[in-house]
C-alpha cells in the first residue's frame, strides 16, 4: 500500500487505534514488507526470518536492509515498506508533524549492566572526568540522536558545560583511528568496534546511563492506517517478534551465526561482542526517558507522553 505524504500529514497522529468488530477476520497481506538494518540491535527481523518464526505465525515477510532508523521511518511513511524498528526520536518528530505512526511491539533495549556502546578514549589519555572534556571534541555516529544526547547529558550531569564540547559526527569505523591520531578526545563507540579495539581503549563512561538505566534503543512501528486495515497481521507480527526476542536472549551462539551472515562479519568477532537485549513487551516507561532528554536538548520540540505513541491492538 502506498501512503500519499500529503494525505498522511493531514491525518491526526494521536487518533486512537481500535480494532473494529469483525476486523480479525481480515486477510493477512500476501507479503509483509519489513525494514531492517545490518547491526545487532536492529537485526531481530532477520532472526525471525532465518529461524522460521514468521512462517510459524503464518506470515510471509520480505526484509529490506536500510542504513539506519531514519531511513526505515522514511520508507514506512512513503509506503515502500509496512513496518520496522525506530527509536523514539525518529518516530516522535514525524508524529509531531502529523504523520500517523505508532508503536506495536518492543524491540532492542538498553540495560546498564550490559552496555553495547561506551564512551571511550585512547588508552594513553589523561582525560577522565566530564569537566576534562570542555574544549575537546567527542565523536558520535549521528547528531540529533540518542548517542549525541547521551553524551551531552553525561557531560551535564558530570558538571561540564555541553556547549563547550564539540560533538562531531563520524562513522564508527573511523572513530578509533581518530582517537589514535588525537583528532578526537573521546568517542561513543558501539559494537563490534568496541570489543575489537578494547586493548587500545580506555573506558570513560557508560554514557547511556545518563538517559536511564533501562530504555528502548528501538521499538516496532507501522502506520495507523496499515494497522487499522491489518489488525490480525499486526498481532501475529508482534507475537512472532516476542517469541524471537525470548529465543535470541537465550541463544547468543545461534543468533551469532545469523548476525554474522547479515553483517558479513567474522563469526568469532560477533561472538566476542556484548550482544543486544530484546524486549518481550511494550512499556511506555522504557520510552519516556529518551523523549524527556530529547526535549531537554531541543531534538523533540515539545513534551510527549510515551503512551500516546502506542497503538491499541484491542
């Protein structure tokens, strides 16, 4: 189904989703088009496809790879795909502009005890505290992102002025060389680059903790129009996702083989990583911290109650 953007912008994003009488009898689409990204925290759809879980729930799924969550959201809004994962920042901003999107299942979740992304510096650096980084440059993978917000909030909570620190955007693959050259004072580095370069790095902080000890890195969403027309498919998709989550959380060795194929990484390197954790529910309390910090830094213009972003599946 193609969604005309002008029509989408004219619809109310906050309109409640409700299953109509008889809606469960609606046929599931022949193929559900899902967006994914070749990184651990966005690879859940690949696990469900490879493990046969989508098929178990009577779903025929076609997966398209995208470079990031922003591209996945754009593809759903444009009608190129039906569903995908995205963080709260990427979804709230289009919703605030009137695009009718909503979450229907939890996805990857950050837990403080198993951080897959850490603020690091070169092993030889003398910098340690937040105040030490004033006048310095810190690398993040994307500006106006959870990563950039986490670094800014860690600086603020540590008594530093975030305005006196240059936050610079660059790919993960170039961060460690930049640290070694001294171009960056620190970098917010994610797996697999984190574990692969541990001997040359010193951990400064788990900067995501500045947002919260637990929060969603990404959650599953679709358009309210598609969900209203395909309620049974959305429910079965959510069930398949949660079964996959339970399996992936308990079977890192098996999912490592799948992830190595998706990312084209060496299997031993994947197995050495701190792996993503997966949620088996959709809890607004794990969404709200990201929204609140995004509002603090102007990434999201106005406060939003996380519960309003969730589709009512009945």
